[in-house]
């Protein structure tokens, strides 16, 4: 710029209208021509450098569509939108290769939330039996993202590519369906956790409502439409006091915003099934635990805090009432998920138009034997060989319910679902994983 200024003062004396400037061979004119060509050269150099700078600036995020959705909101699920990392021929090649079916009668599944706890186990199990699997995850920081990266690395080793992106990024979702004709979508991406909903309510609306609609919108327009299996929650039973919880029981009394968004998801699923002929199966998971689990869940952070000698807050109901959960081991949940995919009928619509009625199902996937939280802590103490510093607390009014208990008759008859792992056995496997994962490298921290 500094070079152009003095030159522009020379150029100011030259008429701007072409044709009015007469060529003259005087020495002054020669000097003028010399200055003029220098100005031109500087101008083109400047333009060229600017173009290079603009090119590199724009090339930094490969997908401008996603970048435009970035937000500085406190919502952790949105943060990943700021660093989109998809697109390009190599990326498409990896997507295709990961989604390629490698067994006879295999299915081709898009797994959202693939770097999550259940997502990782389900993706690995599908891949092991030869199905085509493509993962998707936004790697948000609701809990330690290094654990999610470690799960991603595990999946990479089994041949599953996890695309980094948010389910609200419909451009990315459409692109994935352009590249691969998925027969099924296993939709597990969600904002989980019951108590966190009071801290960050919008993250639940963003992932569990807007995100679900985004996924269903793309599925409904896809040709062929995939069959969808997705994660609802035992929390939809809310204040229901009839035990064990059956799919026919009322679910209109959610006790947390988390539960309300999952219940809303079930109603949204009904709408997309009704209008567009999408085949949809909702799975009500009951407190899933196991290796590679979620650090925000009680069994996980109790283990961490017992080992650190920190106190363990154990909630109790009024009048010292027992708080209990139908803890369900991850391997049993995986079997239920795969059976749901295998028994899912095809969607009946195509390209956004319904052609006939389609399957709509909801199943409880629980363990059918609730265990008090105090008992969970006793088992952990024995497995860890450390006495817990227990502090009994009145159950806070932040969304928890006193107990959960699944009736699994429907899943048993329709899916052949039969949980086989009791809490003692499952926690033993979890503790073994926990100790090797967190002491193995000496670098990781569960805090
Ligand atoms: O079944 C489900 O649908 C839900 O299961 C879990 O929710 P929750 O059962 O509340 O699991 P945890 O947060 O691990 O709590 C387990 C038990 O420990 C108790 N707890 C929790 C935290 C604590 O500090 N102290 C304590 O006693 C809770 O009251 C609860 O009874 C998951 O976190 C949800 O994402 C999932 O949807």
C-alpha cells in the first residue's frame, strides 16, 4: 500500500477517460510511462498477494457451510461446529471404505454419537460382524474429550471411520447420504445426564430435539430412506410409580428436562413415522454402565473418588428411603441395539413422500433387577479394596427419580433380548478396564 500512494498522485494527473490521453514522445511522457508501468506492476503484485492470502484464509476450514454455523454459545455441543474437518476426495474415500458391507446380508449403518459410550460399543460390534459402519461425533466437551478420542482410536483400529461433525449440520448429513446409501441409522448422539439439565438446559434442546429433527429430516428425504433406531431413556417414566415400568405405562410426568426432551423425541418420532413413512425404533436404556463408560455417571466417578479418598455423596429418598437403579451392562445393551437393527422393517417412503404405513416401536432395554446405590458402592469398595468415605444426602430436587425397574417382556419377545450380566460381574469388568486405562499410560486423568 505504501508504494501505491506516491504513484497514485502521479496517476491523478492522467485523465481517467480512455482516449482523451494523447501519446506524446516527450521525455516527461517517458518518465510518466515508466512511473505508470511501475504502478501497474505494484498493483498486480498487490492483487496477486491479496488473492493468495484470501485463498489460504478460506482454505483453513475445509467446509465453509459448517463454519457458518459456529456459535460462541456456552453450549458444549455447539463448539465442535467451529472446527469442521470434513470434505475432500480422501475424506470421501474413507467414508465409503468404512461404510462398505463386508458380509453377506450385512447392513450399512450410520452411527451418530459413535465416539460416545454406547456408540463405540455398537459400532465395534457391527463392524465385527461385517456390517458397513460409518461413525459421526461432534467430540464436545460435556465430559473429557480425550476419552472420546481414545474410543475413536479404538474404532479406527477396527476399521470404523468417525466423521467429526454435529447432527445439526444438515449439510454434512446430506453429504454423507449422497456418498453412502445407508440402510440404517443408529442415532445415539445426544446430550445425556439427568442433573446437568439444570446447568445447561439449552444443550438438551440443541442435541435431543433440534438434533433429532435434523437427523430425521435428512432421513426422510433420503432415497432410499433408512430405518432408524435411536436412544430414548428410562427417564421418560419420570414420576410413574407402577413397577416394573412397561412400555404401556404413562410417560407424561418427566422429572427432568433431559427426560422431557427424550419424551419429546418419542413424539417427534411418531410424527416422522406418520407423515413420511420412516421406520423408527426407540430404545429406553436403563442406566447403562461398563468399560469405556461415561465419567459423568455415578458408578464411574464413585470409582475415581473412592480411589482418591474423596467423599462419595449417596442420595437417599425421604425417610431414609432407598434409591435404586436397574443398572444394565453395556454388552446386553449392544445385543438389544443390534437385534433392533436386524428386526427393523424398511421405511416405506422415498424422497420425502410416504407410500404406506411403516413400523414404529419402543422397547425397554433394562436388566429387570434394580440395585440400591448403597449396594453399588459396596461392590465397588470390594473390587477396589478401598473403603469409601460415604456421605448420605437427601436426594436433591434436580431431576433424579427414586428408582427404575424395567419390564422387558416386549423386547424379549420381539428382539430376543435377554440381559445376562449382573451388577457384580459387570462392575468387575468395568473396574478392570478403569484401572488399566487410567494407570496404563500414566498420562490420563479421570478428573
Ligand atoms: O436410565 C437412564 O435413562 C439414564 O441413566 C443415567 O441416569 P441415572 O440413572 O441418573 O445415572 P447416574 O447419574 O449414574 O446415577 C445413578 C444413581 O446414583 C445416584 N447418585 C448420583 C450421583 C451422586 O452424586 N449420588 C448418587 O447417589 C442417582 O440418584 C442414581 O440413583 C444416565 O446418566 C442417563 O443419561 C440415562 O438416560
